[in-house]
C-alpha cells in the first residue's frame, strides 16, 4: 500500500537575527585575548548561513520583556541552568507546535476530527503532559487519537517519525497521521571556547514543521517510496547530544564531514540500486544541511553537482540547522518548486552515532 505526504507546514519563533549579529554577540562573551574569538569569527563567517530564527528575544538588542540571559554586577552575561532553559522551551514550544499542526491540517484535505494518530518529535526540551496533549486540546482532535513521541534522536528524527506513520497507514487504510516536529536549539547556546561548541553554536537554530500523511493519494504532495537507516563505522564521539547542568551539550566535530565523505557513497549506492535509480537521473536531492561542509562533502561522496542540493543550501542560508525539523523545510521547498515536476528523489539526514537515514520520495503535482 502506498503512503503519501499531503501537506507540510513550517514555522519559526518570532525573533530573526543575521548571522553576523550572532557572531559578534558570541565574540563579546569570550575572553579578550582568546584565540576562540578568531576561530568564532572565521567559523561563523564561512558557515553559509545568512539568517537564523531564535526563541531568545534579548540576544542582541534591548528587550523590555523577560530576558533569557541575565547580567551580573559587572554587566557580564550569566549562563542559565538547564531548568531555566527547559522552562523557556515549554513556554515557546507549545504555541509553535499547535501553529504548524493547525496550518498543516488546513492545507490538507483533512480536518482535525479526521486525525487518528499524532506523532511529536523533539530533542531540545521535555515536559509532561507533553506537546501531544496540548495539540489535541488546542486543535480539537479526538481525545481517542493515538499519540506517540520521538525524543532525543537529533537531526535525523523526522525519518523515524515518517517510518512510524508509514507503518500505521499501511496497516490501517483509513489512518490519518499528523506529525509535529519542533526544535528550539538556540536556547542551549553556551559560550565555550572549544572548537566543537563553536561549530555547533554557529549553525543551530529554531524551527518547527507539521505534516499530514495517509494512504489516500493527494493531488499535490509526496509518495513515500522507501525509508531506510544505517550506522557509519565511526563517529560515535563526533556527533553527540547530552544533558549538562547549563543546558544540553551538542558535540559536532569537524571530523563529521570527513566521515560522511568516506562512508556515504558505500551506504547510499546500494540503496539507489535496490530501487533501480541512477544518480545521473536524479533531478534534486533533499539532504539535511548539518553545515556547509557536510553538504560539500556529500557532493564529493556522491559525485553530484551542487545545483542538485540547491534546496538544502537555500534552507541552510535562510534558517541554519534546525535539527530534525530542517529536512521538512527542505521537502516543503521542493513541494513548492514548480520547476520540479513528478520527480523521484532521495532524502537523507545525519545524526548522533553517526546515524544516516534515507528516504525515497516521489513528488506528485497536478
């Protein structure tokens, strides 16, 4: 049985900042003579990112409301603890979760009462009753909707959510699955001087996406042809996500692009061969932009032109890396691109482990 994506809706917190603003703000928090200042300037400048969205209102400007960062008597910023950051996540995630779900449903053929299953995805905060509860209440979903949460899987988590939704739709012909994916990465911003922290701080941002899936074929959308997953031989220590006392600690090593370059071809080529798809016939690739270097190494590993990753580069430039929500922004961009017609293309994301998730999509357009 075929399973389809009927609609994708995206959203962001209200605060939008230029990458140059973020760069200068972070540099101000580092010691005057620190070499980390120079590294930060170089990493942020060469990131391929122009703008990012954040749930933090006072990051670079005077703000009359509540402040995320507090100043001590010497006017130095204090690092919030993990509880404070998670409370901020609760406040800002609830309305954004419901916003993208409401929009996704409004752009599909289904109403709130048609939804049979709800899957929420996030790795940047926790609370219970969780976002699924508030989505049901705010959107008026049936209280009998079956709810699932995929947590703390990192940048690839949208793929396990789609895999679960696909299995549900294949087993229940009348199922309508709503996926809500949200990450508020910026609330874990820290001012450390090690290279991994500088790299992760330079790319991560905030965003959310809602998606509706069913076994009924839409006029416009995607058919999910296949989903698969694999682990690289190395990378366990190079991409990791742990909970610290001053927020969640993201490890994003400079070695990650090299690991992807070395191993991606050996993983993706059999996947394409199994589905009788030749790389030269693929018009577009939906690749999670963990960073500019990751996209560049993906091109080299797959021996493809950067033009075929144009949607990934565009989302990176406009939004940065929104962890698991990012791939849905890319799929939405492909869906809206009228130059891409009825095309079959791979989608993929990378995450802790190093985990690589694959998908094969077919665009459906009227």
